[in-house]
């Protein structure tokens, strides 16, 4: 039997241990997604019981029907716990891009990442302009399921699309705000972000070549997800900066 080497830096072991992977990002925000955790709010929603998260519950039911948790040894696929489902607006700093930043700013960014989640209390390093991640309050956005995809990084993604005209208008606004956030980091040396394809990550392949073998099954899996999600949507009212220590542990600073 061929022994495969884990090549996804977000996965530590074959018993689905999540590797330490520290950084910060900008997440769209549904109030039901977060739970108090000491001085922080952790991204951890009651997906099966909170009516604001019925879309997440539908995704979770689809994962159960597809027995994704049982797919590890076939596809090396590690299911993301449904309570941690979330939608990223803009990546910030993480282990895969930290070396892109200029040598003069990299140590401050690394210290902030290494100190998470406690460093959220001290604020971002001064090299990032104040207000970069402030939400000007442009309104709500609602997403519905669009398609299932598996890009080369081995992540299984439920891609989203705006669910109505109001959401399509807000989507256009968010594209501009996302560009402004990213410009602040590009000025520090980071490569520009690619186009925004809103999605919810359902799982990660620990071995990317094994995960790629799942692609022929995507249409069948997509049909199951479409059946479960139906007319359900997920609504986000704002966005916020979040620090993470691995791909299932995201924190925001609680409001005082």
C-alpha cells in the first residue's frame, strides 16, 4: 500500500488534527456565528438550532448524507466542524504569505500573529493604517448556494452567489471595500488578492493529490448539497477582523 505524505500545512495528522496556522482575516458576520469565549468571541455557531443558521445546517446535513467524515482514508478529506462554518471577505496575513511582506514590517506582523488571540486586544501593528478594516455600514448581504468546487489547494468549497437584488448591490460595494483593505497590505509588499469568490469551506484535503481524485464525484455531491440547501440563504450584516490559530479556531475581540 502506498504511503502518502501530508502536504497541506493546515493539517497535522491522519487523525484529523489541525495544524497550528496563525494569522488574521476579514470574515463576513452573522451574529449567530459567534459564542463568548472569555475575553473573545469565538466563531462557533449553533447551526442545528439557531434559525439564523439554517443554511449552515443544510450544508451540515449534506455533509452527513455524503459521509464526508468517512472519506479521510479515500480522499484524505478532513471535514471542517459545521459550528465553525464562515465566509471570508479578504485574507490578511497568514503563514503562506508572510514572506511576501517587506523585511521592515514582517517582524511586527509575525509578532501579532504569534500572539493571537491575545494580541487582538493590543490592536493591529502600526504598519497597517488605522481604520483599514472598519465597516462603513453598507447593509446586509444574503447568499445562496451556487456550486461545489475543489481548487488545487485541496479545499472543498461551497461557492456562494448573491440571493437577491439588494445583495447583488451590496456585493459590488464589498468588492470595492475588499480592494481597499488589500491595497493596505499590498503597500507593505504582499501580492494582491485574486478575485473574490465567496464560499464556505467544507473540508481540506490532507494530501492534495488524493483530494483531487474526488473531482469526478463533484456533480453528484453538488446535487446533494443543492437538494439540502434549497431556498435557504445565509445573511451577513457586517464584517469584522478575526484572528485564527488554526482552520477551526477563529476569534474576534468582544465589544466592551
